[in-house]
C-alpha cells in the first residue's frame, strides 16, 4: 500500500499496514495504523549532563531525602509515550514501574523524530500499539521524551534515578522513597524505645544512684544507636 508522508508529501510504499515506519524519501518517523497516519515527535533536551547532579541534590533537599552516593555518569535515554488529547501520557513500551505513569508533557521544543538528533543517546523502541492504549475515540501521537538515567545507592541499596532532560523533574525508583521512610521510621522507633527504657529504669530501680547510672548508660546507648540509624539512612555507613 502507498501513503502520503505528512512531512514531505511523497508517496511511500509500505509492506506492513500497521506499525512504526519511516518515510523512504525524507526519513521522517511515522506512526501508522488503521486509524490513520500521525507524526512521530521528539522533545528536545533543555538540560545538559552537567545539570543532573544539581537537579538531584535540589530534589533530595526539597523532600528531606539523603543525596545518593556513588552516582554514575548520566546516560541519555529517549523513552516513547503515547500522548492523547485528554488524559496522562502512557508508556509505549512494556513496563510496570509506577513512576512512568506520573510523567507529564514538558514545556519545550518539539520536532519530528529524527534518528540523527538522538544518535548520542539510547532510544527505547515503541512496542505497545496505540490502539491498545487509546483512551476514548481520539487518536494519540507518539512522543519520545529524553531522560538522564543515573545509578546510585543508599547504604547497600542500589537504585536508578531518571531526570527529565526537558523539565528537570526527577523520577526515582520506588526504593529511594521507601528507603528514606524506613530510615526515618527506624530513627523514631529507636528514640521512643530508649525513652521507655529510661523511664522504666528510673521507676523500677529503688536506689537513686544506681538508677541514675542506668539511665545515663541507656541514654548513651540510645544516642549511638540513633546516630547509627541516621548515618545508614544517609548512605555514609
């Protein structure tokens, strides 16, 4: 079958009536299915790799999350999303990670997808058909968004952070937030247990001098235990 390319107008001979194709004349990337032909678009990065670490630090400071240690050099990755007139972006590759359902269309330049424009990054190929993700009757278009992927760790826990190269928004794997919450919970639990033990010692030990020594010893133990929890939470252990 033949289609007219929406970019250059040339007739392109296609063997497959559905899928992700490219114009043989201008090279434009197209999305083709039985509902019609739509351009395959690309968001142009606004941030450079040098911006990634400051963006991560700012994100961690705003949420009270410790800055990860051992951060790897940023890797530029272009991920595909279906964009519909109404509703959120939908991942166009098989994934169950909840962070990708929160991605918003960034404000910035968009242009027709060009392989030359993304040759310095890794491109995740779209493999989920638009019809399978369509919401309502309106058709969607395909949009590749750029992210900087960074590997890091908190203590013994390794995870990945993805920074939107257009908006600067940070999308972490769930383990980062969970690790921070676990550390905060352990800190509070250690403090509460210590105060309970000191109260019991002060009430149960009849000799004031012995009770005082016991309370001081427990306080010192609780202090070092809480300090260890905070150190592990910050990934400095």
